[in-house]
């Protein structure tokens, strides 16, 4: 039986009168394809909403937002594994924690500047620089002041946002606390911390989930010696409409209620925004061996080896099950209060096998006509028909042995596929990952 090396997920979602994903001008994102402009949803937008399927108030703290996600039974947070978060405030937060724990402001400043450099530069180079005698600046007589200033001079402004696992964040904080308690001479603080970070590099790499679930799923690219890069195990394509773009400028006014008391009925403002409607094709690939490697720390080549017990693929199976529910039921979108852009997948096809992945986007290279002049059904039915025709043609040309399951609202057939509801679809995908066979 073929191995489920790749799990491919194809979906169709319908969103009317929504602004799901905006560009820098505030307009719906576009995609030219087949000589026709389509409406697009970026992969970044999709992944963000899958990470946080329940909308949180902007005033909510990160911890409150994470706790809120656990109300959704298939959220990533409900996998009960270490999480991660993206920010450029890590160093500032660690500095504040050090001050709270009694570390002197001078030492906390040195540590924060050192961490900023360590997140951007190689540790060997920084250690070599730190071992050089400090050059005193005019008017400076205290060596610790010179050390701190040198560290600050190396910071070229605000850090870029990085994705850091909660265990990594906690471990960095503990390292700084331990080094602070061992230092008797602040002039050596920078060098001591850098050398400790270098010795801890192996510890960061030994536990893959130190980087958090989000990094294990969607990857992380870093240039720092402290943190480890992670190859993405889940590949997400930009979703696009299967037909030409349909957009409309929504003209609206804001009425001033209290002006009525003075006899006026005018508005307090006149605005417009772009809204789009469409049937979107989405495509996601799960690289199962890479997922197991990221989650369990075993080599991808050993994922389905005879000596690898099914238990080592248990978490990966749960991830796939959760992911299917997220993709099917979680909607991206801004302007939720005025457009309610929520939809569940009208069609979802899941394929598993050991051949290289291939999208079915080619079925929509030529945009579907919005009007049906051939009596071939609704645009959704015609979209599914185009996908099944693409599958049949690909199967005939390549003969790829893929296991398939699908859910659909319409009475349709998919070549070589069994129909299932979402619950059974998730259970099937999870089971083949654990079993290592389609």
C-alpha cells in the first residue's frame, strides 16, 4: 500500500460581499490568472486565522487570546503542546522580567543589548568582539558604562518580529537570570552571557517543540545562532476565485444621532470601501515526514521506517485531523462586524499518497463563466466538475495511486474517492498517518 507521505487538501469556499484580505491600498487582493483578474486570499492571511480561529479583542493579552482559542475544540492550542508567538518585543519583555527579579538596571541594559545582537548575528563573531578590550569614549570613565554603550551601538533600531516558542522564551529568561546571579564584575557581563548562549545552543536544538507548534507546522527562518530554523511541514497556496473578480465599492455614511435634536439630518462622514464576492479554490499540502520530524525530533527518512512505532506519528495524526477542521470551518476576513464573512467548505477533497503533490488549480486556469448557458448546474457544481475532470486527466496521464476521500454539499462523484462527512474525513486522515499506509 502507498505511504501517506503527502496529504493534499482541496477546498471550495463561498464568500459574498466581504473584504477577506486587503492590499496596501485597502483593496481586495488580486491575482491575474489565465488572462483574467481574480480575487485572492494570501497564504499568510489563511494561516493566521487557522492559528487563531476565534477572534479576540485587541485589548486582550496574548495569554488571554491563547486561552480563548481553546474554546474551539480543533484549535492548534487544544493539541496541548507548547505554543509560540511572533513579536519584536521579546528582548524588552525579558529586560522587564529581569528588573522585576532584582537585576540592576545597568546589568539588564547590557543583557538586553546583548540579546538583540545575538538574535541578529553569529555568536562566534560577537564573542570575538566582546573579548577585545573595550574602547572608552570621551567623558566615560566607568568600564560598565562603556560595555553597555558598545552593546547599544550594535543595535540598529527595532528588532524584526520573530517567531519564538514559549519554552525558548522561558529558557532565555532563565539563562539571563542565572548569569546575572553569577556575575561579580559587570564589565564581563556581555561576554559571559554570550558564552553561556553558545553552550546552550545544543539544548535549544534537542527538543524540536521548544520552537512551539506554530513553527513546527508552518516553519521558521532565523539567522540567529541561538534559535534553529524549521522547514515548514504544511504548505499553503494563495486561494483565488475560480471566476473573474467581482468587486463593488460600498458607499456608506455615518449618521450623527445627536444632530437630529438641532433639526439636521446630515451625516457625520461619508466613506467607501471595496467588497468582493466569489467562490474560492484553496490548496494545502501536509508533508507528513517533515511534520513528524518537526514534532518528534526523528529524521524524516525514518518516519515510516519499520523501527518507528505508530505512537511516534500519533501527534502528527492529531495535527492533520485538527487542520482539516480548521481549513473547512475557519474563515479569514476583516470587517467582520459589517460583513460577517463566515463560511464552511462547500467541497473538500483530501488525497494521500507517496507521489509529489500537484495542485488542481489548472482546472480554473480559464475562468469559469458566471452565467451558465449550457445547463451544467450552478457555478459550484461546475467548479467541482472541472476539478474531477482534471483529476481524471491527471490519473490517466500519470497513474498516480492516491487514496481519496471527499465531502460535498452536492450530489457528485469524484474519481476513486469515497464520500465522508468532516468528522469521518478527519478520522480517516489521522488514521492513515498513524498507520503509515493509505
